[in-house]
């Protein structure tokens, strides 16, 4: 009974906060728009959106029940003095828009997105782009090497200069228990969906690229800095998740999906998944299980 009351109290706070409400509303609207655009009904779109909200609500509720107090403040980035955190956040956001610009520039150079390449004014950027167009190991190796300086090395350097020690990046310690059910679900889905050499290679790629690099940058750097500056964990998580989802728009719209409604529907799903990762990192105070969950999710497709 005490556990039920605790969970009901959590959901009451959740539905009364503007951040999860806005995320939920945008998710449902995106699913409805996508469904209607493909000839489906409003009812089917609403059902798809509400079912997605229900699944993620159950997931964050499980994390809440299995965790004690939030351990997100273990991140040294969140413990920085106010002035240092603000400088770190400013530099982190500048780096974010640089990464976003590099994605747009690459799509433009590949002829997938209209417009003159936005980074043409940067001396040597064309050579940097061409270096990866025929990189040994194909696009997987190219993406890992291309993303590492901007998602990991530069933000880590910024935090180090601000006083964060290597042990303060939340790669160890914390409370693993809330992540275990998700690790088991995703590992089982991976193992029972057909093991091939190609899938193992893709898992390695997803771990080193989207798993490690994106989780480090968004959940290990931007999220604790947003929380440190706003002093409001939910707003800090929400802002970092917005940036995480927005980063996927150019690729989804111009390269991955055939129509804008389908692309933005996937962006909405990415935002909810990012919210789950953000809350998981915040409650557990650790990155590595969510890095693996993120990678496995990319492989199994949910």
C-alpha cells in the first residue's frame, strides 16, 4: 500500500508539471499528424500517442520506485559554483550548435539538404568533410571518429578546465538497481532477434557512437549544467532533452524518412526516449548502463 501511495504521488507531481505535460502533448500531436498524413484515422493516432505515453510513464515510474533519493548531484558538473556552471553551459550550448551546424553542412554537401554548406566559411572544413567521405571502415568508423572530438573530448576538456575531476563524470558508482530491468529487456530483445555478425558490429558502433557520445554530451555534460544553472532538475532535464531531440531533426527530415510527418513523429519518440535516459541518469547517478541501453535500443529498434 505504501508503495502504491508513493507511486500515485509521483504521478500526481508528474502530471502537474509543465515540462512532462508539454512533452506528452507534442508526442500525441506528432503521432496524430503522422497517422492522418498516411491515411489513418484520428482515433488510431490518438491511440498510438496515448499508448506511447503510457509505456514511458510506466518506465519512469519503475525507475522512481527502484531508486532512493536522486543521485544526479553526484555529477561534478552539477556541483560547480554558479559562475563556473554558467560558463560551462554557455560553452556547451555553443558546442551543441556547432555540432548541429556540422550535421546541416554534411547534408548540404551530400546534396540531401538545400542551401550552400553553412560551414564553407571555415578554412579547411571542406577538407575535414572530404576526409570522412571515404574513411576506412565506412560510415560507422567515420561517425565515431568525427563525433568524438565534439561530443566527448572538447566538453570533457571544458569541464576539466572548470575544475571537474575525471572521477566526476558519473561513469561508476551510483545505484544500478533502477537500470537493471531495462538492461534485461533490451539485452533479451537483442539476443532473441537474430544474432548475426552484422548485428554485433552494429551494436559496437551504436555503443561507441550514439550510446557513449550522445549520453556523455547530453546526460553527462549538458543535463547537469542545466540543472546547476536553473536549480530545477525537471527543467534541466527537459532543456537537455529538447536539444537532444532537435539535433535529430535535420537527419530525420532530409535523409532518414520520406516525409516530414513521419520524421517529426520519430523526433517525438526520440524526445520521450531521451527523457527516459535523462531521468534514469538523474535517479541513478551513473552513465554506463544508460549508454548500453541507448545502444541496444538503436539496434533493436524500440
